[in-house]
C-alpha cells in the first residue's frame, strides 16, 4: 500500500510504502498526484519512503515503468528514503538510468531528503 504524505514543501510530493505494492497503488495514488503536478506545469519532485519493502506485484512494476516513460522529461528529483540494504545498492548501481536525479537517504535523513527534493 502507498499513502500520500502531507505537510511537504510546495512542489514536493511524498509517499510512504507499507506492505506489498499493487498496481492499484499506482492507479489510485501515485499517478493522479504526479499527473496533477505535471498538468500544473511543474516538474516532478518526489520523496519515496520505504521503512520496509513488502514486494512489488507484476502489475505495479508495469505501472512504474509506464509512469516513468510517459513523462520522461518531467522528472526532476526522486529522494529514496530507506534503510533497506538492497534498495540502497540498487540506487547506487542503477540510479543513473532513472529519469531526473535520484538520491538515497537513510530513514534518519528524512528531513534532508525532503529539503533536497525541494531544492
């Protein structure tokens, strides 16, 4: 499940994942929020928080790929906030392939991640 966070700086979207992520999490939460920012003429700045990772369904993986490609040039910054080791390594190895800038922050650096995404 993905829930949208509030109380973030203007222009920054925030989401926190809990459990296994499904395609409906993208369709009901992520995509409408991101498309709203783009429709308003802004670049996408996101903070994604993963205290744990319960997995990603095949449908969610497909939605993730489509979402990134549909608005390839609108992605500005993605801050990944997690202490999950393999996710940290994934960003280090493949972050350059993502649209926009991607940076990892530990859970203790949540406020720094938000400030970086807003910058």
